[in-house]
C-alpha cells in the first residue's frame, strides 16, 4: 500500500498547523482540544519548517518548568523533519518512523505539504492489508 491510500482513507481532514510564533501554551491547548499528538509548524501553510509534538513540550517542561509555556513553537520544535511522498510504501514509512522514533510524518508533493500521517494511520492500513491477505489465503485453502 502507498501513502496516498492512507490520505484518501483519512478524507479531507485539514492538517493542523501553527506558525513559528505560536506560544507553547497555545500549542498545548490546540493539541488537547483537537486530540492530536503533533502540529506542523509552517509560515505559509505549505512549506514545513518544523513539527511540534506532545513529547517536545513535555521535554521542555521537564527542562525549564512551566515558564517554557511562553516560548514559541520555533524555539522548541523539531527542525530535522522527515517527510514522505504519496507514492512511498507504508512499509517503508513505518520502518522510517520506527527507526527514527517519531510518530508523525508530513506528506509532501512537489515540495508542498499535502497531508500528515501518523504511526497509527500506518498501522491501521497495515492491519487492513493483513486482514485482506488472510481472507484471500483462507479462501484459497477452503477452495472458494
């Protein structure tokens, strides 16, 4: 399966983004209200400049205390972003996420962000593939 199928399955959900100037407190509130684990940091809504996850915020709180909530997204975000393309395989993306120990990956096409997938999206797609394979093999064994 390819990443584009995951994006199709997710539908037209907007990518939740913040600007580099957004405060950590505002990012934390957004993550909680949207029930998501990360936001993409972008100045224009298309070019990814960073990603900011719950993990990033927790690390900064542990390091600096609650005073860090006045910091901006650009001061805490992860800048070395790993992105994928719609034609990438889900197996390859899952491997990259596992090796890199991150759970969210922007999807880019022609240099512009077109979506974000999570490790949960990838696992869900893989489980669906495995179920279909199991059904096909069972049908072959049973002679259907």
